[in-house]
């Protein structure tokens, strides 16, 4: 059960692991991509649904949109975080939903309520004696304090939990991106986020140096079919200084893929302007299959929003207690349909509305 499902980064990972998914997503463009990919999708607001609408789902996953909680003390960020933490306590104390909803409606930032949605789903499932076996949540690093409060809440409900910041290049993603990830597991004593498989990237440090037990990080050149060296010049300057725009070479992992990736310039080593990243290439930097049928508007934003499926395969495998994923499973990310994207079906099915119309969900191996 994937809340705030976006174009399907988490779902692609789950499907490749053989776990059927259903996602709730309200953005029409992201839903267009999901349907083109054949992912079961409810186009709607997560707040209008609950676990009783999907009684067969036994894993809860999600990446709710969040405020930036700047935790350096003081300021609006700290207050926003304090508000969220106070709501978590009230929810755990099982204060009636209408009372909590009333106070949430008074909050200036609607995202305060959205970041609490996975907890509402988890607690409602527990209270109806159908708790999720595993829970997986992902967001930007600033959300880690919220995941820590979630951990405390979920431990009190009988879950083992783990949360920390993961660096995507340490899991073989050809991109540096940091994410705060939480996993929780019912009926087990201890659950642990996956161990790194690849070395961390450090500017100016060669990929062969470092811990010999780990694989070297993966570069852009390793996954893209561009038979020449190039440099990517980021759209963003450091501190607004255009001269300080970040540069990454094709022999390095990509900088974090954002919704603005198509604004990045690509130049040859002699400074010649080259073709910018296609959507397929940007998707590959996020470890989406090269033929993923990106569709609808603002595809750059959809790509930038997603969890890299390769990271998600590692995280889901840890949450399911399946151990490290095999190369065979990870290799399945190369293709979605096994055809080029221009040969993929334009759309598959329609939006399932009622429970009976959803694809059946098999129980996850426990
Ligand atoms: C960070 S993205 C999630 C990406 C996703 N986990 C993936 O891997 O592709 C957050 C998504 O939440 C969606 N969203 C925001 N508020 C929502 C709501 N109330 N109900 C449903 N979807 C919502 C946004 O449109 C966005 O696509």
C-alpha cells in the first residue's frame, strides 16, 4: 500500500521483488505515468482513504510531502517540527480523529497533516486488528526527527524499527542523494536498514580508493549510452553565485536528480554544448528502467520526486527480512516492459475506484 505514490519509484521496486502494489496519488501527471506503466493506482487524496479500504495490504509504504524542518533551533522550521511531534503524541494517545482533524485544519501549512498520514494508517490498522507487517517511509534528510518520533510511536505498538539517513550512491545508484528512511517490522525483535554495498562518493577521491570490501560507486557513464566524456553543469549556483555552479563529470555519480534536471547543461571536456538529458536518461540516473513509460506533464518533476527503485529494493528487502537482494533481482531494473519506451503501451487500464476492482494483493512472504 503506497501512499503519495508519485510516478512509482517504490512500486517499481516492489513489483520487481514480486510484491504487488497499489498506490494513492493525486497528481494527474504522475497518475498518467503510473497507468502507462500498468501500476494499480487510485487517483485521489490519501486523507480520503484508510486501511479498511485495502484490507489485504500487509505492507505500508510512503513518502509524504513535508515541510523543511530546519532543526538548527528557533524559526518556523523548529515550530513546524514541534507541531508535528505534538500531533504524533495525540494520535498515539488515540485522541478522536475529528478532534485532531479540527486542529490540523487550523495549521497554516497543509503538509503538517500529510506527514502524519502514514501514522494514521498504521494506527487505524492496528486498532482494527489488521496491523501492517512492515512499514517503509522515505523523505528528505530534514524529516529524520519526524521518523524518530514515528519510531518511538511504533515501538510502543510492538514494532521493531530503524531509521537513518541513507546515501543512494552507497547502494549502487549512479547519483548522490541523501534520504531519511524508516523501516518498521511487526513480530520481530530487531530490524535493520540495509548495509551499504558501494563506497561513498567524495569529491576528488577516485572511485577505486577506500574500503576494498565495498564495490566502487557507479558513475553516469556506467548507465548512460553516451560514448564520450561530458560534464553536467547544475542549474544551481552555490549561494546564488552562478560561477560556483556544481559540476559533475560523466566518470562520477550524478548530483541529486531534482525536478529541474532538464535545466542542467551538458558540455564536452572542451566546453562544447551537448544535448541535455532525455527523460529516459534522467530516469536511469534514478535507476528507473530505461523503457519506463514516462507520461503526462512535468515529467522532470515526476522523476525528481521519486525514490530510486534500486535503493527501494534494498530498503524493502531489509524491511521484509529477505536479506540482501540478489544481482538477478537488481538486474531486473534494466527494463520495465523489455521494449523501448516508444513501443510501450500508451495506457493500461483505468483508475480503479472500488476495492473489488483493484488487483488482488498476495500476502508478502513473512
Ligand atoms: C515525494 S513524492 C513521492 C514519490 C514516490 N514515493 C516515488 O517513489 O515515486 C510525493 C507525492 O505525493 C503526492 N501528494 C501530495 N499530497 C497528496 C495527497 N494529499 N494525496 C495523494 N497524493 C499526494 C504528490 O503529488 C507527489 O507525487
